[in-house]
């Protein structure tokens, strides 16, 4: 491989697969991508992504039909060096356990006609510890007739941040591991084409843990900030103010700001980490943090119920920021706390008016949670409460005007990310934050 052009097949062109495939193609690797979702394929035919990611569309335009090819199935006349599995690992419906059927199906349906055991299989998906060795390798051995110890398999987890993935794929150290020395060498050659630094994990299991640690660490860090914020209010203290002042000029305190902790990774990776972990205090500690972050959604829903009471004229609620985060901006609605909050409010009989700066309108409408509006002003028409649910940078400029204040007299705003606190609204608009929403006497 060191002396020839590398050719890889990517199984799944969602967020992980498409960004990785395009990053590889932009560095001179020949990439063939297989995807079953018709909407994704239709977008790629138009040389654009099905989601918003800065810089991605221009790379798709540059690489399409040159080093990047979208195919219905991997061509038998192409000699592949590796196949990369990037399909998701969702939690089972109604359960908090990972579903590995997507990975099994991707292998059995996508590469069965071209895989002969000589190609490296790279698992990029987030999985529980032991999945590569105990599920993927036995399946590959069965498919190819190669002994399990000789199967070429690598676990190389994805760790990019949505909104910065294009840059991070070529700048972040890439974690790699291999089933044997040949697998490890092949994985290094592929990823060194994209990034100057690779981190070699000592085992497949260590590589699996590294990805889970990265996301679960963030989850638990944010849980501490959320817990401190809510605890302060039990003493009648603004939680955000207390955290800001605790952090100010004090290097040993870096308490996270309160907010929702969700998205397609953070909402589930703690559950994947503890999936096959023996019962222990560590498991309970991790689970407690995840559940506290999930409780933030109910805290907001209960706050809405308290402020609106039972009066029908108060039952229209505006929700802005439906994507799971605003900075870096993304259109991704998967695992969004905003969506979960909206579902709970709708189930309670509220009429919802939705807005987002980046999320795709048709995808928001497909949620069937309420009417979708182009501007915050439109979303607020007739609403008694506005929930600002992500931290997009446009809130400061869009909402800072006298007309908004005048036209929305009597509106309550829950600014869940503290993006509106510098605005000087008239006394007719009341702004709450996660730091003071539970403080008695705030009304």
C-alpha cells in the first residue's frame, strides 16, 4: 500500500461516513461510498451534503467523480485495500442498549460480493467494548474463510465535532488499532494520508474505550455544571452567576456552563459504555450523570406548565433552536433535547410554533410537532412563552431590536443558553435563564 494509490470503500454516507470519505478523497485516496438512503443519494447526485457542515459542499463538488464516487454497490473490477464501516449504532427502541444489527447488516449486504479476506475492515462506528473482537471479526472470518487471528480488522473511532468536522479530520490525531500487525500497519498508512498524527492504541478494546471516554467525559462534565446550577437555586442563588464567579480568574475551577447535553453521540454513548460493564460503582456514577442531563428536559417542561397554568390562551409556545446545538452551527435534529421537549409539550396539549436558523424546514416539518416558521418573530405570534433552546450566535443580533420587544409584550423567554441576557428588553418581556428559572420570587 505504501507504494501505490489507496482505494477504500465507505459503508454508510451519513455524517461520519460522508465527512470521512470526502476528507480521504481530498487527500488523494480513491473513495467509493455505498448508501441505502435515497434522500442522501439524491443530495449527492446534486453534489451537496444532506446536512449542513461548513466547507463540506465545496469539497464534494471538487472531489465528486474524481476521487469520490457514490455507487449502488462496490464494483467487482476495483481492487479495494480497505472497507470502512461508518453506520450508526442506535439504542434499541424503548431500551438503553446498543443495537448492532446495523453493523452486521452493513457487512453482510455491502461487501459480501467483493470481500475475500485480503482487505482491511475498519470499524469507525461507536460500539461497546469488545464489539470489534467478539462480533465483527467472527463475522468477517465466517464470510471470508480466514481464521479470526488473521482477519485484517481495525478499530479507528470517529471523534470529530459537528460544525468542525472537515477541519478536524485532517488536523486531529487519529486513534487507530488493529487485530494484528498487518492490520495496524495498513490502518496507519490510510490515516497518515489524512492527518500528520496517529495515536496507536494497544488493543481493539482500548480504541473502543477511547471514543466512549471522550464523549462520556464531556457528558459527565456538563452534568456537574447542570447539577451545580440547579443546586444554587435551592439556596435562592442564580446558578449561572455562581458558576461564572467561581471560574473567574481561578485556573483550578472550570465548571461547565449549564445547558442541554444531547445530540446523536452524547445522548447514547454513556449507555454504550456501560452496556456490558459489570455492576460496579463506576457504572452507577456514569449512569447518574447521564440521567441528570436527561432530567433537564423535564425541568424545562415543568417550568412551562407552571408559567402557563391551565389557561388555554397561554397554551401556544414558541420554540427556537431545534437543532441539538447552535455553536458550531449544525442542522442536525438527531438526539436533540429541543425535539424531546417539544414532544413532551405536545403530549400535554400545547400548540407549538417552531424555528431554527439552520435546520432544514422539511425535516422539522416531518417531526409533526407544530408549525415551522422562517423567523423568530413569526414563531412568537400568539405565543405566551419563547423557549430559546440552542446557542446559535444569531440570537444576539436578531432579537436585539425595539420592535420585537414592543410586538411581544407579555412574552416570557426562557433563554436556556444565556444568549439573550445582554439584551435590554422593556419591562413587558421577562427573560429567565437556567440559572434563575427555579428561584422563588423571580416573577
